C-alpha cells in the first residue's frame, strides 16, 4: 500500500450503521452526499467505500480485493476523482477544469465518483462552481462532500445533498475545555450570569477556541433538535428552549461561524459575546 493510504474496511469498524445506510442507497444513489461526523480518516474511508460499492462487480459488493476495489483504494481508478482538501484549499481551477468531464458518462459501467475530502477547504468560488454542476443533471456522476460538520459547507451545497452522519468521535467526551465553555454559554442564556468573566481577560479567546466552542455548541444543538439529548448541555438546551428557540440558536451559531471563517480580522471574543447576548 502507498503510505498514508486508507483501507476502508479496517477503518470503518464501529461505523456499521452508516455503511448499511450507504448499502441501502446504492441501487439508486443520490447525485450528491455529504458525509459528516467521524474522524477525517473515517470520512475518507467511507467516501472510498461508497466508490467501491458503486463500482465493484463482485458479490457481495464491495469485495475489497478485486482490481476495481484495489484501484479505488490506491486512488488510481479511472472513474474516481479525488480532490484533497486535506492538503490545502480546493481551488476554483480544479473544479472548473473538471466540469467538462462531469458532462460525460463514466468510462466504465459503474459510476464516476467525485470525492471532495475535507470539503470545508473549498474556496467560495470553487464551491459555487461545483454548485453549478450539481444543479445540472449529470447521469452516471455522483459527488461526495466530506467535512467535519455540515455547517462548515456552503448551505446551498448541503441542501442539494443527502446527508450521512457518522458517529461523532467526541460528543460524549467533548474536550473538557470546550464543555466548560458550552455549559457556561447555556448557563448564561438561562441566568444572564457567568459569561463575560470568561471572555473579557485579554487573550482569553483565540480564533481556534472560538471556532471549537461554536462547533461544540452546534453538536449539542443537533442532539437537542433530534430529541435525543444525551449530554448535560444538550439536556439543558431541550429544557430551556422550545423548537423556535433552538432554531434561533442554530441561526445565531451559523452567523458566528460565518464571521469566524470569513473575516480575517474578526475579534473572536466579541463573536462569542455576540452569540451569548443574542439569546438572552
Ligand atoms: Zn471489489
């Protein structure tokens, strides 16, 4: 195996529920799927599994050992296009250059699978170029957008895709530090106390921390919205807010994320303060 290569079968142990879901969709695959949750490695593994599932001719597919499966694992299959956001931004030129290929049927008799690994690394222009391709029917072509959370992708891309959620690596053992922040935030929404002493010390909130807090709260919110509050923070959310309130939190978090991702000079502690005060 090439170094750094990912073998879907060993990596996906423990993610059987999403594997089954993909198997169930394989006879009539949606044009685009978003894979979220899991680790970066698991997301790549599931994307490759999907490509194998749609192209392996052995039964039960995918076998993992035939020429097609091996070529997919080696990223050397003629109907596999792999855009690697792990290595930096996915560029407009890469997407634009491929649009003529997407207009054609696949080389073989399976599907051409275009995988965008860590698709949050799209530049805005590249994401919009892909969106144009998703808006036109592309027989025989399917797309995979893999990202840590759907919120990190252009909303219009997500809304055109089927979302597959892998088991979150850490919702129950969310980083202890992030947990403190998300609990403090919900506490402040309920009581109006206990927040600003966290964000006001100079240098207390870096951009990375602010992003982690927003993502952590989005995970908790997702649990609460599904009616499956399994953590203290998601339980507090369910108890303190009705559906409208939860949706409002969702919008506020999306705006916060947007400003953290797109404005270089943003002050991260002000963004978190803005999130805190919008809901009181
Ligand atoms: Zn095979």
